[in-house]
């Protein structure tokens, strides 16, 4: 039995890419051709679907500090996720003398870098919302 060529193996992927490119353009084209034409209502063109005239500001603005604290939380939260696999395999790797010092040293260096980043954020008062 003869092996199919490499192109035949990727034919399904190429068809999927072609469909992914053609579908949005086809939808835009069909919307333009079949869509409602005519005079647009200026009241319906405002940002709200219901046609109500907006009163007042859109909403309260958040401080940049809020977003900074949120990004720092995500950063340190993701860093803690890396501790779990290490904790799971730590006991097994201690049994092997070749990896005993390597696993402990790598985790201490990881925690040192994480702690240095935390100290930098505290020094720059990134966690202080009031300033």
C-alpha cells in the first residue's frame, strides 16, 4: 500500500483555513447584498439599541491603579500555580540523588525572583490605591 503524499495529509487543514477566511468575507458580502437599504434613522444610530437619547456620562472611570493591582494579582497568582507541580514531584525527586539539589535550587531561585518582583512592586507603591 502506498503512503499518501504530504499534501494530501494537510488537505483537510488547508480546507479549514480556506473556510475560515472565506466565511467572514462571505457573510459581509451577503449582508451588503441582502441587507436593508434605505434611509437610516439617526436616532437608531446612537450607541444604544433602544434609540434612547443618552443622559449623563457613560459610567464611572476606574483609576489606573485598579488595573495595575489587577495585573499584579494575575501575575502573582499565575506564579503560585507553578508551585503546585513542584510540590507534587518534590518527594519523588528527593529520592534521586542526581536531582535532589537541582530541584531545590531551581525552586529557591524561582521564589527569589518572585520575591524580588514583589519587593519592587511594594517599593513603587503599586499596591497603594490611594496615591
